[in-house]
């Protein structure tokens, strides 16, 4: 498992705070190098930590994104929050 950290060292909570987000709970799922959305979701559902984020009924919002062209191909992201 890996996680995204900004060049300045900010992890998930640091990025949320820098954006001025008033989150009480936050979670993130990241993936790269997978060939399809089905592979990405299958990988997340087979990972206890990622699955816990997806099934966490305490999260009230979700954002989903992807970006192509990186060294590992397509990068996939889910961001969960409780405001």
C-alpha cells in the first residue's frame, strides 16, 4: 500500500487542512498501474483498509478522480469525508 504526500510533506490530513476543509473524518483510496476500473475496485475490495473506507457508513461524501500519463499509467483516487 502507498499514499500520496505533497512535496512539502503534507499527507491526507495536511492537504485537507491546507484546502481549508472542515473535515471530521477523512479517508483515501489510491491505485495505479491497473488496466480497468473493475481491476481497481476489485483490488480495493480485496484490501482490508481500502474496503473499510468504501464500506464506512460514517463517510457522508465521496470524490473520485483519475489521471493518466504517469510512470505507472493511470492513477485512480477516491476521497471520502465526513463534514
